[in-house]
């Protein structure tokens, strides 16, 4: 009969394999969903830590710290479990990094490759404006979601991608938003 500590190690090992299996499937499905998106014109990571996903990065850093501590104390089983968690954490990192990458296509913006409701077609956009906050430049889009509700999307655009994205946005939205011509037409109508 197993002792309680052996039973605990067996359950822990089973849960570790479940974590690795779940995160590997999540990473695989996310990468497949990303590969299904065609004609990507420009993209950039939208993670919270300089483009990196926050929670998987913090998880991997914690595992690295615990692994170093285990190596210094010569606790081999401890480091073996942590290596498994690091492996699962790496899959989680890949899935979250790919998922949170903003993709700009000829049809619109893909905010999350795993959720089709987080896509904004160029035709859904009803208004937009530019903003500047310190060194951050970007655009705020107002769009109608699938239910007809008005939504707001704020995009911080990396400097390296700014010119390319601005050209795409102008091309896709310029025919619908010509404030200068509307204002001029209004003045001409008032004068006549």
C-alpha cells in the first residue's frame, strides 16, 4: 500500500501531466488558428510587459527562481517537477503570445485569434481619432459589435509599425471619413 507521501507525489505527477497536456493543446490550437488567417498586412504583440504576455512571463520567472533554488539545495525530484511546470509554462507563453498579437488584414483587425467576436471589420468602424499620451501614439476606434452596440477600441501603435498601419487605415477608412470635404460642402451650402 502506498504511503500518503507517495500518493501525493503520484497525484502531483498526474496533475503536472494534465497541465502540460492542456497547455500544449492550447498552444497547438492557437498556432493553427493563427495560421488560418491569411493576408496579414502588419502585426505587433500587444502584451503588457513590453509586448510579452504578463501572466505566463511571471509564471516562468517564478518557476526559474524555484528551479535555481532547488538546484542549489540538490533537490533533484523538486527540480524535475519544476522542469515539467516550465515546459507547460512555455506552451502557455506561446499560446498567449500568439493569441494577443494584433493582426491587421485587408478585412479588418484581429485582436484575438481564438475568438472571432474579437475581430473588428473595417466596415464596423463608425468613427476614429488619433491620440498622443507621452511617447505613445495610437488610434481610438469606435465600432458596432455584432449586436449593434457601440464599442471602443484603443490601439497603441509601435513606432516601427506606425507609418505602415496609418497607410492601411487611411486606405480602408478614408472614403468613409472625409471631414474636410464634409465641412467644405456644408459651408458652400450655407453660402448659396
